[in-house]
């Protein structure tokens, strides 16, 4: 049961915070308001479900820095790599249905991929970021990210950076076409169509990979990050120094998608870029993960079995130095388990979720995840991007407040523990 509606006027003409929050999760509301008042939030939404019930549903601030249009309960935004978590949900549903096998050679599904040293690549390697194709070697044409056949052909023909399965490196954009093409070949339908049919429509959430033009007026423009002297993630430091490095290729060889903000175009919103173009809000992210926080079933709609759910939460790969991120990372079958950015100046910036949780963050700070142990699903979206590929202090403060509300008292090595 929800408490009465919340309406909080923010200072300095920042707008207001509205929505609902149960008393148990009041600290989440406090941190959400603090994000606007002290941490530079412009517009955002946060939703938590617990044991199937929505316990936090908040939105606030402004649609843009350039106008006074409010961020409403229906405002949408691009969530960048949080998209990968949604694609991974679809892939794991196919695993549960017996249509996809993590140990199956990719060549059996996508024969053209099995060339130039990639012949022994398995489905699992594509899902857990060990496949050795973290970036594209060949320069990507302008708007190439929006051309499905072109991107899949580039990916399938290139040689890996390491023997598949031998190292871990975040496949920041290539994950989308690699896993997405498997999904397309298995089902005969595009990734965006699968997301609609498996996730969005049955669960009643506003979430698209390939946004119809009719929803454009609900989309808040993203505010690019501004460097202001803060300590940068190592990936940015290396990319600035060496454009031919894996970090350099990841951040620069994008056909203008991020470097020239091509993601903001109608073409990009309409295209299926399955590592970065999902458009949704906090309700969409939390709603998508809700069944997976409840054993794989919600209101009679079964998506995965317990065995598959365990695979979603179990660590499949881990490293002390990710070949792309250049920090410690751990991954399950398509989801982030750990990203240790504790080299930053404060522990508040350290990515941390529950040990059994899984999800994915997006560039600038969006995040969605499920924690089956607690029956918790979480969604956070915003328009003011932080200078990070993981979580900003704004997003992490909301995650921390969520676990504190559940009685968790300590975060050890990036994990929240009871």
C-alpha cells in the first residue's frame, strides 16, 4: 500500500519532486531530493519494487537545462548501456525455453562469425564479455551503428583481440550486435521486436529498442557530461593517450554515435542499437526486472526457471584488470556483477549491489537491476550525464539507500551485505 502522494518544491527553481514512497523506503526519497539539491541532478526518475509491490515511484526536476518543462511521470530518456541488461533478459528467457544454450558454439547459429580465430567462440563467451571482440577494429562509417547488417558483418569478419574465453574485456557496444544477432537468428525477429513481445507488452512497461516516432515528444534530451577536473575513470585516461588501444577504439570508433551525439537523432532513436538505444524510464527498468526479482514469474507470467535465474546471478567471468575498463570487473550471463571503481576519491562512488543481484548500468549513470534474494527490482533514469560509464554518486546513493532500507548495514569490497 502506498503512502499519500509526495510533492516537494526544490530550491533555486529546480522544479519539484513528486510521486509515492512507503515509510520503509523514506531514505530513498531523502537521497533522491538530495541529488537535486546537492549533486547536480536536473531531471530523473526512481522506482523500486519489493516483493512484487511498487514501494518507490518518484520523478522530478526539469526535462532540460534550456527550458522550464518539468520531468513528469511519463518522461522518457535514452539509457545507453542499461539496454544491454534488457537484451540479456531476452537472451536468458530464450535459454530457459531451450532455444539458446550458453555452451553452444556460436558457429551453429551464426556460421559467418566463425572465422579469423573465432571458430571456438561459445554463446557464453559473448554473454560474459570474454569473446575477444570488445571493439571494432575497422573504422565505423557515419551512422554505422544504425545499420544492422553493416555492423554484424564488421563484427563477424574481424579477428579477436585475444583467444576467445582467455581474457575478460567489456564488450561495450559489440555485445549488442553479437547477442542481438543470435536472438534474431533463433527467433526470426529483431531484438526490438523480441523486447516488445517478451518484456514490454506482457509486463505493461514503456520500454523500446527502436522508439516509434509517436513517443518522441516524451523524450528528455540527454545533457552531455562536462569535465570539471574530477578524477577520470582509467578508460578515459588511456583513450586520450592512445586512440588505437581498446579503450580508445571503444570511445572513439563509433561513427559519431557518442562522439558527435548522433544518438540524439531520430534515426538513432528509431534504430535498434542493442547495446545503447533503449528509451524508457525508471518504471520501465524496474518493471522489466521485477519478474526476475520474484523467481522468474510475475502475475502468472513465467519468463525463466530457477536454474536459469541462478545463472543470471552467478559470476561467469571476472578479472583484476578488464581489457576495456582497466579496473576489476565481474560478469554473469549478460549482466554486471561488479565494477570496482574504488580508485576514485570516495567510497560513495564505488559501484555496489547485493551479492545475488544482477543488472546493467548505462553511460552517464542510469541503472536497472534485480535482487532475487530480497525480491527487489530497481530502476533509475536521468538526463544529466555524469563523466562515467558506471554509476555516479547520484545513482549509487539511491542503490545504497535501497539496501539500507532493507536493513543492510555494510558494503564490503563493493558488495552490500546484510
